[in-house]
C-alpha cells in the first residue's frame, strides 16, 4: 500500500507517519542546483540536522536508513547522522557508467577525473537498554553492549570467565562483551540464560540479581535492523542513468535530473524490509522509492515540497500519464523552485 505524496515541507508530516522500518533519503546534495539546495556542502549538516533528529526519534532497532549523496555531501553529513545514534553499516557506490559523461567533458574543459558515481550509505540504529539494578544510576540508558558489560562488571568476576559462563571457548569475551560496538554481537537466548545461572551462583550476592531483563525484554533489546541477504550482490551497483519509458519528461525534456532507477530502489527495499513494512521517503522528488514500494508490497509515506514534482509523483503513483505543465522559468532551470 502506498499513500499519495503529501505536498509541503516534510518536517510538518513526520509526526503523522507510523514507525518506519526503512527510511530512504535522497535530499539535497549541496550543489546549489535549485532554490532550497544549499550552495555549499558545508551548509548541509545544519540543513539535515532537524530531519535526522526526527528519523532517530521515530526509528526502532529494526529501522534501516539509506542515505543517497555525493561522496563529499555524505562525508559532511555523516557526523550528524552518527550523533543522533545511527550506526554506520556500509557505503555502496552507484556506478552510472562512462556514457553518463560522454559528450559533457573533454581534456580542455575539465581538470580532474570525470565523475560517474553517487553513494548510498546504509545506517542502522544503536540498540538501547534500560539499565536495571545499578546502584549509581536511576533509569539510565546505555547501548545494549555497554549494559551487558556493566552487568558483568557488577558481579566482581574476571572478564575471562564470561566464556565459561556462556559455555563457549572464546566467543563471549570477543563478541558478547567487546567494547567495540562495530564488533559486538548479541548473545542468543540460551547463552543469556547460562549467563544468568552462572552469575547467580558465582557472582557477588550483594548485587543480585544480574542480567535481569526478561526473555521478552531481551528479545526487544537484541532486535536488529532487518536484512535479507542477496548472494552475488556487492556494494558497487552498475546501472545506467534512467532512460527510455522510465524517464519522466515534460515538453520533451527531463523533468528531474536525478531520478533514480526503480530497480535500485526496489533492491534497497528487498534487502532491508519485508512485505507490508512501512517505508519513509521524506524528500520524494518523483517518489521513485514509493513507486518501488508499490511494486514490492511495502507501505510507503512520502512528501515533496516542489509543486511540479509533487504533481508528477502523484500521477505516477496513480498510474496516470504525468501531466504537462507550463515550462519552468529559465532562471530556475529544471530543478524548479525548491529542494528536490
């Protein structure tokens, strides 16, 4: 199910949308290509900050964020994304091929290597757990891996005994109790139960109980972003820019210069969500992610502030022919009068 795109600034819509399993962001790149797109990448962090804050508040540990950008715009915004509790997973590169720049540059007009790529970076949420039974805190929250380690430290037992407690040779110390969030792996339920039994017998009785989250709570804390692996798929996506019938045009000209291929958007949804899951596309443009969601059975909420794009996206989602509108003023170019 796909809802018709809402017209206006998406900051006014987030509160109305249900919890997302996937967020696909394809907003400004800091190229100054249209009114509303910052002219410098250095301005992007401040522009994106309120949106990223909303995404963080709405997300759960199951949520995946896909962030489209140029290499420089992503590098600029990345620290803000991390500050709001998003965990960097990987950076994929869209290779558009040499035909993307054919005829546009030559040795006399460019001093550098022609750019044929964009990036799409994947982020997941850092799991949080309420720390119970810690004498020096009240209602304190910690990342799940930090909570696990803090509970063990309260027992007074040496860290090396975590392996014996879990019934493994070395995986507990290396994976379950590591301080490196990128390397942390949540203990399976059976391991957690062994931990509880071990520290109940050998830990400092004064601090008991330890690891006292219920099995149901543990499952909630340990939940992670969805991932449906596709064998043979790497982080380099070779696909030409949109052409032919898929390309939305008006008056014989490309309507949106950065329209994404449907197959790439479908790929993102298939990797990180299941049928019926909620998808957010905050900067809709022509709402390619929403169209992809329609095709693969996800529920998408999208918004677009530009009147021209919003009308085209609505028609596209209805399956109608995109309507003709008066030509855009030359001073605005094909981008229209605000961000895509």
